[in-house]
C-alpha cells in the first residue's frame, strides 16, 4: 500500500512483522514521507522496481512463504543492487534484532547505509532516515546509531 504525498521522499518498508511494519509506517507517514510496505522479499523487489524508492528500511529476517522461499533482507538488498545498474540505488537501512556484529558486516557488504538495531525509539528511526536522505550518498560505513535505542 502506498501513501502519496506531493514531492515527498518515497520509502519502502520491508518488514514481516505487521505490528512493527505499522509502527514504522505510521512514524514515517507522520513525518511526511510517502510510504509503501512489503512483508516478504519477492514483494519487496516487485514494489521497489515499480516505486523506485529513495530509501528502504529492510528487516534481515523475513518470513518464508513456502519451503522454496529463500529471501532474507540481504538477498533483497543484493537483488536491488543488481536492478539498480545504471541508476541510483535506494539508500538501505538494515533493521534487525540479531547480533549486531555479523549484521553490520553483512549490511556493509550489500551496500547498506546503516544498521538500526531492534528495539528502537521512533525518534531514532526518524533522525536516521532524515540523516540518510540528507547525506545524498548510497553507502557509508555501517554502524548502529549512538545513544539509547528505546
């Protein structure tokens, strides 16, 4: 689902947990962003191709829709990188509740802007998204944000 706003930056939220997805979407919409959501990797790639978002919040662990479904957040990011050949790749903020050390390494490998550990405060998310969109770069050294996360 996409919420349209004039001249708003487009953000795709890839999150399989509906509650978390709604919390992120509501926070970003209230800040004036145009928001689309996906719950699985295949849908995320499809929407990203159509929407060409400026930024993607990408959960690492995505629900599997079938035994053959091998999508996770990193495979989505790798596909997006391939699809972006010749045009700007959307900024990616990797979100996960898993051990940060390995996530940060993998996030950097797929060209993510940064990593946001779960749980996180709404304002931390909003500040990080605004910073990423202002940065006008497609990747930076991936580090979790400083300060309290809740």
